[in-house]
């Protein structure tokens, strides 16, 4: 029996993202800014770069997107479970973003670190409601952010290797969410994913 089947509906809702898009490029960042978001943290592997690719593979589009987000006024962080500090640091340097490697998500102490750093830099506190986190994992990124009270954005996995490793656990979780009518990835009547932005609601999905 799946561990998720023993969870209550309220416990399962921590896996439901506030935003769901195909990639980081599909997210409406103006909506996030208008909602009062000041800090955005990103997962690294299979979110902004495939796990199986070296740091040098980071695309020009991702670099430009991070520059655009800085110009919009966001402070940007990388929060990665990758234990390679060298890899995460190289990517962070290319993107002009602070970084936390070996983060052990969904451990929420990483958000405490970001808030402390923000306070040291600005002299004013930042609240969870002013933060957003973007990643490809419902179990590690979405639950990570929802547990802390930040806005969560789920994107589809970029690479192939990580997807093979975690396919079974992802399938178990999504099946329980779908069976309980809490969240579903795909449309019921049309082919494709049910993408939505911050101002949409997961409860409005097609069942």
C-alpha cells in the first residue's frame, strides 16, 4: 500500500502547487510580483538544467530569464539537493543567483537561511507570503514550499535520468491525488496537461 493512501486530504494538499506550467518560461512572473513576491528560489537539476548535463550546458535562455527576473526586482536563489557544491556554485555564478547545495528538501530550514540573508542585506524582514519556490518535484519542491507557506510553482521535469529514478513514487502520489479529486495533472477530456497560473485555482480543473 502506498504511504499516500494513509494520508488525510488535508495532508495531501501540501503536494498541490499554486502554479503548474511546462517550464520556468511559462510562469507569469508579473502575477507573482503583483502578488507581493520579492524572492524566488529555484530547484536546479531537471528544473533549469537536466541532471545528466554539466553546468556548462546551461542554456542562454535560462541565463536571460534570470537577468529578466532580476530586472523585475526579484532576488533569486538556487536550492538544490545535489551534494555537489561545485556544480551548484558554477550554475549560481552563471545565473547571478545565491545558492544552497545539499539542501535536503523538503527540509524547510533552507527558507530560514534565505530570510536571514535577506534581513542582513536589507535590514527588513521578509515573510513566507513574499517568497516563491519553483521546482519539478511535488514531493520535494511543492511540499517543501507549501509546508513553509510560500507560493509554489511546479514545472515538468527537463531531464530523463531523474525521471527514471523517481517515476514510481511520483505515480503513486499522483494516483492518490487524482482518486481523491484533490489534483490531477492531465485533462479528462482533452490530451495534455492542465497548466494554470497563480490566479487560477487547481479546484477548477477538469475532472
